[in-house]
C-alpha cells in the first residue's frame, strides 16, 4: 500500500499537490511510506488499533443501553501543518480567544457592545445559551474561557476558516496525546526526520492554567477534575487529564458545600477544593441555579463561585459565544474589542432570524448546510447537497417555526487528506481542532485533533457519526534534510514515548 | 484520597482476588475428581456451590449440580454476581473509576483480562478449562507484580492490598470448607490414602503444596488445616493475610490521623488467630471455626467501610479542614 495511483480529486489535499506530487513539507513522509515493504503499512495500522484496544481508549455510545464501548477509529497517516501555516493559525486563535473572552465578560457585565449596536441586543439576550444567572459575574483574573477547542476547516483554496468555537467543554485533547504516543511507535523514523512539535506537555500547561485562577493567596491550590461519571462518553478523557495533572477526579457526589466552600469527601475527612476543571455542562452544574433535576452537579457551587471561594474552568455562561447566530458576529466582535481584522475568517453565515437571510436560506436549502444554533457534534444538521426532499421539507418547517434556532452556511468543499481505507490510500475530508489555554497568557498547543470523515465523500467528521481521527504534525521549522545529530537525538527521544 | 476512590480501589482488588479464587475452586475440584471413585464423582460439584455461598442463586436457575451447570455458573454466568465473568467486570468497572490513581500498566492488564474472559464467555463450550483457569491465575499474578512495582506504596496501595488480603482470607477459609463439605472426616477416612490425595489437591489449588511439604512433608488433615489457617509466613494462610492486612490498615490510619473502628476490629481478629491452636480448631470443629472467621471478616469489612468510605454530611464539623492534597 502506497501513494501510487492516489488522486486528490477536485479537492485541496493536505499532503499532495494537484499534480500528484507531495507538497514540499510532506515529501519525507510520503517517501517514507512508499519505501515501506508491502503490507507493512497495513500491519502498522493494525498494530496501532490493537494498542488502542488494549489501552481501553474507548468511548461509550449514547443511547446504547449496554454501555457499549467503541474504539475511536484512528488512521496512522498523519496530517501535516507547515510552520508557516501554524504561525498564522496560532496568531489567529490567540486573537479570536482574546476577543471572545472580552465579549463574554462584556455581555455579563456592561453590555457595551449591545449598547453600541454592534450586535442586535435581542439576538444575544434571546439565546438559549445566554445565562441571566451569570449576570454580574467577575471570574478570577477576568478569564472566562480557559480551555477551548476551536473547529477549523479548509476550503478548496486551502484557506482555513473557523467553523465552531466550542467555548464550553470541548473534548478530544486526550486523543491528541494518545494518537501522538501511538504514532511515535508506528512511524518513528518519519516522525524523527520531520521535527513535528511536541504536544506531550499539555498536562503541565493545563495545570498552570488552572493554578493561575486559584483564589488569591493560595499558592498550591487543591485542583480537581469534575466528571459526570464513568457512563459519560468522554469519561476516559476526564480520567486521563486528572492523571496527566496528578489531581483527583471527582464526581458531584464526592463534593459538598460547607460554609460556602466546596469540599471533597476524602478518607481523611473534608478537604477544601480551590479550582475545578469541570467537564459537566452549565445546565447540570448546580441544581440550585440551573437545571433543577440534575443529579450530576453540586448544589450550591455557584454561590461559592460568586463569593470567589472556588474557581471554575470554564466559567459558566460561556456558551453565549457558542451560539451559532452570535458566531456570525465574531468578525465584528474582534473589530470592536481589538480594533483588528480577523486573522482567520468565519464561514459566511446566514442568520435565519433575519427575514432576508431566511428567504435566501429557504430558497437554497439544497446548496446550504443548516445548523441548529445550540447544538454541536454534528447533531441537528442538514447538509443540503446530500439531503432528500423530505429532509429539506422538515428543515424548512423547523426554520419557519423557530427561525432564531437556525443558521445556514454554504457547503464547503472541505480539504481532504490521504487515509487508509481497507487496502488502499484514499482521500477523505478532514477538519482540525487545535486546543487553546488561557491562563497567564494564551497558549495554543502546537498540534491538535484532525478528525476525518471515513465514509467516502462524507463531510461529517464527528465520532458519533462515523468519524475517525489522525495525529497532526505541526512542523517546527521548514522540514530540513536529514541532519545526523538531529535525527539520532529525535529517534532516542521518541523511544521513550 | 477520595472516599469513593478508596472504596473503588479496595473493591477492584477484592474482586480480582475473588475471580482468581473462583478459578482456584474449580481447579481444586477438577483435581479432586480425577482421583475419585466413580460413585463419588456425581456428588462432587454440589459442595463447590455450597462453599461459595451462592446456593440459592444456583438453584433458581439450574436443576442439577452436574459439572456442566456448576462450571458454567461459576465461570461465565452473567447473572451470578460472583462468577469469574461478573467479578472481572466489577474489577474493570472499579478500575475505570480509579484509572487516574492506578498505573497505566495495571489498567491495561485488567483490560486484557476482561477481554480474555469476555472472549471465552462467548463460546458455547470452553475448549480447555484448565488453560483458561491458568490464564486467569497468570493475569492475577501479573497484576500483583504490577501493583507492587508500578504504583507508589501510599494510602491507595494499602487499600488495594487490604482488599486483596481480606478477600483471600475469606476464600482460603471457604476452600477448606469445600474439602470439609466434600468429605466429613470420620475415624476411618482421616489420613487414609484417599484423604491424603484430597488434601494434596487443596494445597495445590492454593499453590501451597511445595511450601507445605517443607514443613510437614505429608498431606494430613491436621497439618494442612494448621498450615492454611495459622501459618504466619505462607501468603495464602489466613493468619498471614490478616496480619498483613492489619499492617496496611495501621499505615493507612497513621497517615490519615483519624478516629476509626476498623483498627480495633482488626486487632481483635489478630488476637483471635494468635491465640488459636490446631487443637482448639479441631475441638471446636473446622466448619464452626471457619464460620467464626467469616463473621470476623465481615465485621472488619464493615468497619473499614464505615471508617473510610462512608463519610456522612454530619461529620463535616468533626474533621478539621485540611488543605493537603491526598
């Protein structure tokens, strides 16, 4: 199995030029793969899958009563992001996160941006993701969005666009780290030769990010990860992150409130908790404030938070900037708070609440992607070009009934990248999710999750709908020719992974 | 550490030990049967179920105590909460909830055992029962090595060890009971050739024959009983298990500096065993003595639960707020 006979179709390909030659930065990788003995790549793919299975790196499928666990499909051919591409992505992500953080802080405090008429007031305040409960909150150090996993896509021209911001509880980072650790064993030589930038220190960065927001005067805070429990689809990630940071992994039932402090039930008695990386959605966080029926959260935790006795990451209320109709205004948000042009563009978005846009959307349902403003993960979505008339009629009715709940975007010809499909290498569509930490400064992990739609021609990359993942190599400098000193060091290093 | 986590690691360890011991039960029985006259083979499997204490459960779904039903009940019966399959599922479930506490190697070992047992459980018949039982033993031994060498010997490690030893003490006691049920020692049979062979099988099932021989040379009722209950050095002897569990408990209590009822219960148990001689045991009767041991084990287990795992809201003010990360 190799790259001979591989075609890019009419798509932008992450590794291969339209003339069928490897892109300069992917040259070494392609040559390495082509030089492998027959069946070797397939064997390595199988070995990687076995390793994932043995390590029990699985997710559970929602709606499956037996709690069936599946391996998140993994493709050993990495996706490459060049040093130049990364420089601009990194700047763009920092700019965007900084602006969105200012926006959220403004919305829950002075609402200047609404008063100045940059975004329609109704659009923001009518959002299901707007939490009146968060009005007046002042999170520690003014940071709301400590951990973000932004979804980026590339179109036919190779330009990156932001598709979704994911400012609440983005998942997937554990796969980034595990994919890397497996790929270092799968393609050690190619990895060593290409100087991909390391991602394994994410846990240290995350720990520092959380330590930064501890209540004043606490130098070594008690930090915990809060999970909904082992039946949550991302439980593996929650335990992985707790392990990476060496902090306890708690469930709501492990916590109680004493004198407006969050306390952990330990074998020693009660211990005060200072910082919580919570992987429970706002709705379930505190039944006294949000969803009254939640059994997952901690009753009274919001009061402790308001009093500054505990820090939460991410802060409650950040979903307001995740609303897909609000998303449409991010370019204006960046301009308003930073006075800058966005470095990474948005995908053009039609807000169905706007009568003119709605008419256009309804007339062009077969060409557009329609999304529910408050859903992610590929749920509540219509992909016009592959939809049936019945599906379009259903969405037309939904849009007319609740226009505020929908937006539409042109169907992008997502970029593709070579992927192992049975015994051949074929192009499959991908997106890219880098992870951003906002602590003392904004840090973008040089890597990320490349999700791949394994079904031929599919544009849906979500793991719940047949998507898989790949390792993403962000190259340090331009991939130079094999330098002996470098390569021997790198090979030694990779042996420890 | 979290009370819930301590509970999970304790039970992870207990269930793994239980799975291993159920495998040993089956093992001892199949060894015994090979050396038996045909007439007694038929009555052979019932005592096994009696000794596990799951007789009611068995009778609700099976009609006869034949080999096929009994082995199925003890290995892959999903509804039997103490079958090897159920135990291993509990082990993995508990391990999942403490995955950030245990080492990756330990987790992968448990995961591999789970997949092994699941794979066998889906087959209609076990093609090689002995091999399967041996694989379960091997995985448990591997785990014992991993926990020894890949995990810091802190509080959580001691909870795991305590769980393993308490479970083991219980199962060694039950193993002795299997033999007791099987063949009530009477004047004629005690220490006959037949009896010697059977006690040998019991010793082999706890990997103890070789160590036993170094002390007593011949497999005799009295000596085997003494060895498996009172020996201070053999790792499956009840006395050894309780002394080591007590040592772990002492270290836990010392590091936590909290009031607890488990220490007292444990030390009473230790004294009870230290004061017993084989003559006392035989005078009371082995079965009765084992009953007493099991009562004491239950008390210790209850006290451990109350002292460390079940932390009540009202105790909030009893403990002083401590900032240290466990």
